[in-house]
C-alpha cells in the first residue's frame, strides 16, 4: 500500500467523512476512507436521532451511520479500519501511518471529529444514550417535563442548562467549584432562570439507573466537606467541553486556541494546499450531524476542484 498513491483519503467515518466519501465517490475519485477505531463517530453512542432531515420517525444513531456507509460504498468508496497514529503533511503526496501501514495521497480531507469531555466513570459510559448525554440540542426533547442534571460551570454548561429549561421541569447544575467559569452574561441568564438550580463544590461520583428504565439519580461528593449525598434525577448532561481530535496534526495544520482546525472562510481549505477539513473538527459552535454532513459535502467539492486544477 505504501507504493500506491491515492487520489483522495478521508479521515473519519462520521456524518462529515461519509458525506465527503459519497460526493467524492460519485465524482469518480475512488476515495479511501479511514474509519478510525469507532466507525460511525459520536452517533454510534446516540440512541434515537429525531432531528436529521429525511428520517420522519427518527432513527437509531448506529443504524443511521450504517445507512450513510452503505450509500458511500455503493458509489465505490474504499474503507480501511484503523486509526491514524502519525501524519507527515510536509511532503507531497501526504503520508499517513495507519496502524502498521503507510498510506499516501494527493488530497486529504480531515473529518476526525471532536470528543465530548467526560467524567470517566463506568456508569457514565454504560448509561450513555440511556439518560446520559453530551448534547442538549440533540437529546433535550426526550426529557420533556422531567428533571435533569447538567455537569459543568462554563459557557457550555450555562447554554445547555438554559436550552434544557425549554423542555424540563427543573435543571440542576452541578459544579466542582463555588463559582462559575462562564461569562458574566451567561451566568446572569442562568441565575435569573427560575427553572435552574445549583449544587456547588460537588462532583458526580456515580450515575444510578439501568438501560431499560433510564437514569434514576446520581451520587454526589462535596469536595469541601467530603459529604456523600444522593440526588434524584431523570437525566444527566455532560457539559465540560469538547476536545477536537487533532493532536497528530499539531504544528502542521493551523488550529485555534482549543485545537479546532482553521479553514478559509466560506470553504474547507486549511493552511496546506490539498488538505481540507470538515465536521466537528472545525466546528466549536454547532456540532450537529446535519452541519457536519454539509461541510463534508463542501470538502468533497473543494477537493475535487483542487485535484482537477492540479491535473490529477
């Protein structure tokens, strides 16, 4: 494979990567898509998806990504399971190390996504998608007239909590400190909302519940007193930030202060000719499947036009 030069390689198999694969395959670019170690991206840990256009009655996240994959494969996308462990973007063709293989390409679309920062406890992983979520916009409507907990103290947590009050009877923010890190305007908005309450100096140590019945409560530990308490809730939203999956591109592709890839306004072009970025890896604001898919389409068109201009 080291001797083969691919016209286009796509990194990531979420909505952005698979949409880019669909468009580029239909343009006869025969893309090679590197699926990563968790094919399908973040949607594989999402149960019901109700806000993606075209699925009138909703669809399970893993099932939707399988539909995306089959559609991309239908037009000739090639797939390779594995993760990128190293990248040399200073040479052309670009070089990528996938497990033990060296993959080379003329053009590259980076759609490696972003990962929600989580607490790292077993019950959080077990209940993800069954009452535990990292996206209020995605899952808030499932908690109509229920009580939920939001974990975090920054702008993301305040935004999530405020959004959830549209559906929930009560939203309790659990924060490990005695004051918020959020901007003043976001703090004021949360403090003024009658549906939002706060539990200070505390962390979630355990999430109670079963997948068949959902979340029933959390165990809290006060970091000042050490006191342990139980708190009943119907859902837990993690809002402690996201981390774009861009570490291997450090010092090669331009990033912002949080590690999100920078692209030219109105395009998916990065600072290196022939490399394009799409999806959550560039998006610190929306982080939705539909917006990721849209930029995946853009990246495929940008890559196709760039390759044509290079006479490849």
